[in-house]
C-alpha cells in the first residue's frame, strides 16, 4: 500500500536487495499465494528484501505476490520514521463487527492512483511471525486497512477491483501506456 504523502529514507545495508515490483495489469498479480511451511534463512532474507523494497518505493505495505513470490507473506510499516517493521506470515482476518470504513488507498503495483475503498472497520488478524510462532492483533485505523489491502494481494486481488470498471479500465489503459513508453 502506498501513502499519498511519504518520506524517503536512505538505507545503505549491503545485505539487502531491492526487488522488482509488478504493476497492474500484470497477470502475475492475480496468482493466489501458497501457505509458508518452512521458516529458514531464505525466508528471513526475503522478508528483509521486501521491507527494503517497500521503504525504498516508498510504501507502507508490500505483499510477496507484488515481487513475484507467490507465498503468503506480507510486510508493513506505518510508523512515521520507518522503525516498526511488521511481518505477517499465513495471515488470516476475522471481522469483529458489521462496521465498515472508507479509506483512500494507493498501491505500489498501481503507481499514481488513489481511490476510496470500503472495508470492514474492526478486524482480528492471526498470523505467524518470521520464526513460525503464532500471534494475533486487533489493529485499527490505517493498520487495519493496510493489512486487509496486503492480504488481498495474496489472494490475487487489487484495490482497483473495488472501484467501478470504468475507473479501473481507465487506470489500466494509462498504466499500459506508461509501461510501453518505459519499454
Ligand atoms: Ni498494494
């Protein structure tokens, strides 16, 4: 997920690598990610690379699907100084009420566009941490929105799926044009 206003930070850790972020309408963004069963050094490296890629973009959330790794892993950091990285593995969301909330969302895979999306307001998330240990949270506000946005990516879903097909097609055409110009 992308914030409308962001602060760019310089990270200089040589052990990390920036990953390529797939952009809408790339069909690989539609793949459903598989549960993670192995918690090893490679998984730690992937989560660190994803955080680095997210900070560099800059964004506040990134799903493995967006870097063409189809495993159920998301990273998030909504702190102002990028000091509170969160890693969720095999996340599952349970709505805790019927309340809905509107939020203007953006996405690193849909660069340059923000649209209002309606989602459940109150949720619980159950997930595993990088060591495979289970934890749960009851996030609110931006964190609750961001977790739902990122979990959608693992199911091949994008925030533009919630808006009108007219708007979605317009964004699709503009991004396809930009991709052609870049190529
Ligand atoms: Ni996104």
